[in-house]
C-alpha cells in the first residue's frame, strides 16, 4: 500500500512574492509591489489603470501613494519572472521576452 503524500504548490502570486523577497527595497515600495501582485489576474496581467490602483490602495488600506510611486512599483514587478507579468494587456509583453526580433 502506498502512503499519500501531500503536495503544496505555490500560487502564481506566492511565487512572485517569493521573488520580491530577493530584492532589497524600501518597505513602502515593497508594500506597493505586494498590492500590485494581488491585483494581477490569473495570467499575470494588470487590467486596472494605475490611477484607479492608487485610489483603491488609498481607500482599502488607508495609505496614500502617488501615481509615480505606483509606477515605480510596477516597473520593479515587471522585472520578475515570468517575463510579461504586470503588463497592462497581452500586447504589452516586451518584444525581447517573446523571442521575436
């Protein structure tokens, strides 16, 4: 008889948050990146405009941030694997990540 082994797979968001741990960044920026990670769809795309994210972030968490800060956080997130995560729509995937020249 075989023993049942429990397997725990990290969610896409958990994998991105693990990558975030490797970055030495300010706590406020880290918090914004975590918020962005939680705002991604299941394919890693961001469908909410940055201006709306700023408002939602302020309302939901009682913290304020500027669009520039949110854009900086998004820029960091877009460096994570897989390439293209955090893009605003599928066409936003950088050409270099698709292998096209």
